[in-house]
């Protein structure tokens, strides 16, 4: 099976957020679908091992921020590659409290407030069906797509994402960020990894050089 075929499916980029155990939690997703238009219902998918999954099951409500191409990279780094178990992802990130939910508003297009109607279990992920109870347009910025994230920002899907595919690391010297999975390809970049300055950072999550492993 050629799993790269799934890269031809169109995806957006979103941050889903909620409250849990007196904490604001959230994560990066790229699987959101509008199911109905009248009394709108959407669906999202989250890995069962994801802390935000556990939080939404408990809270039975969540917010979705639709990211733009101008969204701060700190939003992508914090919500995409770290766990709310370990850090406060909202620190130094612009957000508002809407319907008692934390909503990321940092250079986003719009947001959606939802109440969970049902949870459908699959092997590794849960699918949440949710009724939309509120929305707001924040800007007319261009929405960020998965293709833009992958081809322009050179971002990778986290291992817990439903779209994660292990990449072929043959044919050239490459280094992988152990935080976000970004691949530094010496042949494409034209500079050996060891020749990069000591203060060089991962362009996706901001990790330092010592967080890269040769593959």
C-alpha cells in the first residue's frame, strides 16, 4: 500500500482546545470535517494517547482555532509537538476565554465552539462528533493548509497524527529533530549539519542543534 496517496487529500490546520483538571489544554490537528450545514455538526479525530483526547472526553466541549499562514510558529511548536501534561501551552500565546473555553486567537482566521454529541472509537484514534454552538471570524487571512505546512514551512505530522507517515531517509545525510520530526537534508540545504552555527534552531519547533539525531 502506498500511504503517500493520502497526502493528496486536502487538510486544514487547526488548534483544538478545552479545559481539564483546572488546566487549559490543547493540541494541533489536521482532521476536521463539516458533517451538516443546518444545525451544523463537525467531526475531529484525536489519538487515544493524546492528553487533549482525554480532556475533551471529560469536558464534552471544545474550541477549534482555524490557523492562517501567518500563525505564530510558537503556536505550531507548542500545540503540535509538546503535551499539555508537561507544559502550559498558552504561555505567551494570545488567547481569549469564550463560553468558558480557552481559544487561541494568535493570527488565526476564525474559531468554532462545539459541544460533543458522540465519540466513535477506532483502533488508534477517537472520532468526535460535535454540534457547533458558536463561531467568530477573526481575520481575512489565508487559511493554512497541510500542503502549505508541509511544503512551505517544511513541517512534519507528529507521530500521533492520523496523517503521520514514516519517511524514507536514504540517499543523503539527514538529521531528524527528536521534538517535531523535521528533517534537515544536507543535500537539499547545501550546508553540512555540523557547519551550522551553534545557535541554529529548528525552523519548525525552535529546538536546538543537540535535539537532532542523524538518520
